[in-house]
């Protein structure tokens, strides 16, 4: 259990997302498949999804069918049949929904109580991790949009835009050089170009101008 929980939180910043956790979950529970999906409340399409041995049509069905808006806590949906599936739908962040589904092993008509207990424990961690993932994604998106605006507004190169962003975050030239693996002289060269492009001559003046934009 502790290894699965660890994988959940490792997924937040991993390039593979929640895929390693789902693959491990399928093996540990010996279940047929599992999925995690995120969806903005006011949009018809998923923002992201990870699946292990489950069709995307199933993910799409539950994300479209289960109503999260206005609900309190988590909804559990079961579909008895050849292989029962349990799906939890919950609001993890304002305007964002999380869907966590697990399908029991092929030929098994329903989950055993111990399996449901494991899923219930993991659910709270999944919801927390997805909420953090949403915040992190929004933060990265805002940062990327900010760099794009600086590039378009002042004609900065990508290197100059990154340095501008770090200056606005309060980093010194030495810090920026260390973080970007550039020499301090290279950073100062980019800074001089930024002074020229913004018609400024001091670092504090440059940062003040950038902050207004």
C-alpha cells in the first residue's frame, strides 16, 4: 500500500504522469484495468487522462455521465456485469473534476470488500495529488504565457525572456547564471540587450517596467 501511495505523489511532477501508479495498481490488485482523468467543469473535453488496460471510450463515458458539479464529496458508481467497475467522481479544485476508475479482474462479478477498502484509501491520495497536479499545470501555463508576452512585447529572445522572468522573481545575476548554467558575463550580456530593447539603463528600472506588463 505504501508503495502505491508513494507512486501517486511521484506522479505529480513526473513526465509519465499517473501511468506508473495505475500500472502498479493493476498488478497489485490483479484487476482488469484502471484510469485517472481530469476535466474542467465547464468544458466538454478531458484536460488529461491516464489509462491502464481500459478503453478511452469507457473513460469518456464516465467523465460525461457522472455529474460532479454541486456534489458533496465523492460519488461511487458501480456497473455489475462480467467485470464490475467502480468509478469515483469528485471536485478536486474549483472548476476541475477528477475521475478515478478501477475494473475488477476478468470473470469476477464484483469487488471483494478488502479490494474496495484499498481503493477507498487510495482515492483520497489520488484526489489530493490530482489537485496539486492541476495547480502545478496552471502555474506552468501562466509562466509560459508570461514568457510569451515578454517575447512579443519587447522582442526578447527565449534566453532573455527566461532571465527577465527570473529577475522578476528576485533572483540575482549570480543566481541566474548558476540556475541556467551560464557564465555571469553571458547573463550580463543578455541584460544589456534587454536594457536596449526596453529603453532602460538600470536593473530596478527594467524589473519595474516588466512588472507593469
